[in-house]
C-alpha cells in the first residue's frame, strides 16, 4: 500500500432514508474529498415506527453496503460505518449489523442521538464561522437541533420526528391541507416538549440534505460549496410554502427534487417553517457538511 493510500479515510453514514459514503484524503490537519456518493436505501420504510428493519429494507441496505465496500477497496481504504436512527431503534438491529459484517467485513458502530448531534455540530462548524446559531439536520428517522453560542454547544437533542416516520405515521391528503400542516406543527411542539423555549437566536443553519434541495429549488442549480451559504429569506419563505402544499405529481415532475425526497420533502418544508416561526428566525444558511464530515 503506498503512502498516499495510508492517508485516506472512509466513512459510511447509514441514514434512515439514505446511505452516504465519503472518502477523504488527509494532509497534516486538512482533508479533501476524493469520492462522495449517496444511495437511496429507505432502510426505515415499512418498519421504523414499529422499531424494526423489514426484510426488503435489510436486503437493500446490504446491497448498498456491498457496493460501497467495492468502492472502498478500489480506493484502498477500509470504511468506518455509523448507524443512526432507524438502526439504533430497531429491535432486530443485531441481525442487520451481523449480516453486513458477514457480507462485507464492515463493522457498524451504532451511535446515540446525542452523539449524532455532536458530530453534526462539528461538521457544520467547519463551514460556518459565526459564533452563534441553531443547527437543524432533517433526517428520515430523527431530526437533530443544536443551539450553540460563543462557539460552544449550549444544548442539543435528537428528536424522533424524521420525515420517514411522519410519512408512515400520518395519512395526509395529497397535497397536504393547511389544517393538516398546522396539526403537524402542533405535533412538532409536543415532540420537542419545550426544548426551544429558552433559545434566543435568529440564525438557522440547515445541515445538508433537505436544505440542499431548498437551495436548488430557489437557485435552479446544483448546490456545490465548501462553505455555508445564506439563502435569500423571501425566496426561501415562498419556496417553503410552495413545497409544503405541492402535490406529488408536481414534485415528481420537478427535476430539482431528487427522487428519494419527492414523497417526503413537504414534511421537511413544514418543519423548517415551524422552526422559523418558533424562533423568529431572520437568517437561514445551508451547510454542505453534516454528521459524516463531523466524524472525520
């Protein structure tokens, strides 16, 4: 193995909807991405609210891990795999973890929601240099909210209000009605149980994922950046409203919404609206980094 390959590290973020592979090359204290790929796995589909990984979802997950393992072998690096919401909550997670190891030799480390929020903070802070803000990472199984001030975490928590849970828990109209959107916001209030009450901050940083889609819907171009980018607030407000109350047919025909998000993006949009209203947010940024970059 050459010297260069020894400086490579790979991480796989096993999310509830998407598996993400990141391979980076290190030089002293800095690193740059040499490979990055996402696979829509929908690991939580059909079972997340009953705390299980279905047989079909497990097969999709193993297939994705085989593909990622092949890529990592080409780059001469052994990946570290991090399991999040759908895996940590599943009563049969041991079966999935052992099956992945048997098929690929990759060990999965299942982390807590608190640890996930910590890694998200570390990732976002690489791209967002201001002293204070509220970070939101909208996942399929969970959503992490982190409040930091003077470059220190004041409070952080992972909530089981991910878009896949919502999609499978509620039977909303298509498009969702305004009454249903308000009911969903009330549900967010109940699930977060006063967590936002003592947060005094009007800056929101969205960690990749759905926020990248919002950027692309606004600007009609792909999100490519190594730093956090501020979204034009009026355009964002309009985009959130249009996305929240769009039909599946409209979203399915919109090329700026990636396939994995076409069914669930309204729930993400309503969640962002809810947080903006709750905290009287005035500035919104999108960060290209999240949990996996924070782990690196």
